[in-house]
């Protein structure tokens, strides 16, 4: 059965990623960058001070939340980062380099640079087209701007509604792939390697090819996940707010330690990244070269797997923010991609390329290298068994918080299709499915996650591209009011009631 799944998945994956997805992904990033006049560069001070700068200001309100139906701006960032900083930042970067060579890192950066504005645009539309559900919670995401945004164009009502349903279905499927099975699978592999294999412990098999250790880890994760996920977005955001900053800083410090231990290799590492960005020729001895198609595909694919810009996923938690200005939440989207790819993924790439497992002269991976445990081995070579344990705990935190964040994405998509009451069924089923990720093989779980990503990305990007005029309007409105200090009416919501209510609140705060 697994062989059949692999064959079917391979065909679908190739179609949605290679033939359509990457062109649409990069094209949308370029489009949104151009129409916003390179906002991520021109207004770098504005988005930097409005996001990371606001976290450290006493008078800032980014940590405050007086909205019972939402979360604070900082909680929204942490929850979005919880969902994005996962195995894609560790195992995903390793896989990209092993398959696409060092040059794949360059294309991760390219995809992230343009992806910053894709994320910016998604979040703007998410806030602008959101609404409150019957429980008083904010509900937003690609399904809403497809239905009410694209669907508002002449002759596009049915198209918008159909694409909204397609996106919601794909997001639910993706939540079990990228947000559940793929993450749990990597947790199990690395915990077994660090805490059992390294100490020579083997408890045998529970049934078939399923180890007792895999089953037990899966059950423990399911129980802990259930305690948090069943509490809804408020509990998920509260946990993310505490765990994400700690895990990100700890991982960066660990990577910097490895970086300084191999400081003499830094020049060669970055030379290899740019040198092999356009493919690796075959070398003497029968080694197989890496084509430019492989390099670009792996870099962009793993990049979006990591930062999720273009998927439309993080919009669902960003839309829950108590922020009133769509552009302000858009700027948090820029920061999210920046932290995820330019900081965390780059750190992982440096560790991988300094490990000795990649030949920096040829760009070819050494024989016998396993991308699933490459980073763990790199830390192990530098710090011994402590390094292996460190990376196993890092993956545990990264991947598990991703599971928490994606449970909310799937839940909001389920809510769109079946209503608020049905979300209880989804949460319970999602929690139970955590165990299945611990029992699957690495390649199947990872490949399925890739496919689901692509399937939800396409309708979302169609929505972003078609609504680019609205992105221009909202962005320019913000720039005119906040930067150029013009006295004009703010563009805050498509809904007249929400627009009036929010505009009033802004005036009162001023």
C-alpha cells in the first residue's frame, strides 16, 4: 500500500511544485514586492521598529491584549513562528543541501526575500477580510479573502467560493502532513537517536516494524498536545509566547557555538553557497552532478516549507491578532519570514556546511550521509553526545510547537467548512493522529507534507495575485497616513461595521 501511496504522491508533487507551484510562488513574491515598491527594503526602519522594536518598548502595546476574541500581536507572531520554526529549519535545510547542494541555500534566501512581501500581502488581506464568529473570535484566512475578495469581482463569485473550499480542504490535509505527521516523525527519529541508540538501548518492537520507543514517544506527545490543543487558540498562544523565544534563542546560541568552532571555514562556506547556486557539475569518479533545476527546486521548496510564505497558513493566526491596522500585521509577516529563513535557516546551513559531510570544493554530499540526522551529527562532532541531545531537544521543541500552531490552522479551515461546533471533532481527531506520525517512515511523511503544501499554496496565491490592487490600496493608505502624515480615512476592513468600529477605536487611542 505504501508503494502505491509513494507513486501517486510523487506524480502530484511534481505537478504542483515543479510544473506550477514554484513559478507561481516566486512570481507572486516578485509581484508583491514590485507593487509595494520594495516595502521590505524602503521601509525597513518602519517595519523593524513596529515589530521587534516594539517588543522592547515599555510604552508599546504589542504584548497587550484587551480583545477576548483575539490574541496580542506578539502572541500572534510567536504562534506563527511556532508553526513555521519546525523541522523545516533543521531537517528541511539538511535535505535541501543534500539534494540540491550548497547552492540551495542561496535560493532559500531568494525565495525568502520575495516571500517577505507575499507574507506581508497575505496578512494584510487576512486582517482586511476577517470577521468574528459566533463565539466572538476573529476568523480570517485565505478562504475568506477568496470568497469575499476575489468573489466580489464581476463574474468571480462562484470561482472565489470554490477556491475558498479547495484551500480549506487542502489546509486541513496539510495540517496532518506538515503540521502533524512530518513534525512528529522527526521528533521520534532524533529522540531515539539521542537518548536510546547512543546509549545502546533497544526495547524491541511493539508490533510489525513499530518500535516500542516510537509508540511511547507518540503517545506522550499526544497526551501533552491534547492538553494544549483542546484549550483553543488562547492556550496555544499562551504556550507559544513562552516557549518560542526561548527555543529560538537557545538554538541560535548553539549554532553560533558551532560557527565559532569552525570560524576558519566561514569564507569557504559562503563561497560554496554562491558558487553552486546555479548547479553542480559532475566530478571525477562517477559522482552525479546537481542540476540548476534541482538546486532551485530544493531551495525554494524547503524555503517555503520552513517560512510558509505563500501557503496562506500563518494568515489564520495573524488574523486573530488584536491589531487594528492591516499593514501593521503585514509587517509582522515580514519579520516572521526574516527570523525563520535569514536567521534560523542560515544558522542551520552554516552548521551543516561546516560538518564535513558536504564537500565544499565539489558541492557533492559525502557517501552515507543521512539528511534526517545530519544536523544532530554535526553538533555531535562538535560537542559529543551533548550535541546530539541538544539538537534532539531543539527538534522536539521546534516540531512540537509547529504541531500546536498547525492545529489552529486546520481548526480554522474546518470551521470555515463545517461551522464552529464541528471544530471540537477536528481537535480531538488531530490530537489522536499525532501517534500516526511516530509510526510512519521519514520519506513518506516528508513527501506527503511537501505535496499538501503545494496543494494549498496554489489557490492562496491565486487569491493574493487577484487581490493585488487591494494590497496596493491598503499599503498606500497606511504609508500616506502613518509615514507621510496625511489626514485621510483609514482602510481597515471590507465590512462597513468593522471599518467604522475600528476607525473609531483608532481615533480614541490617538
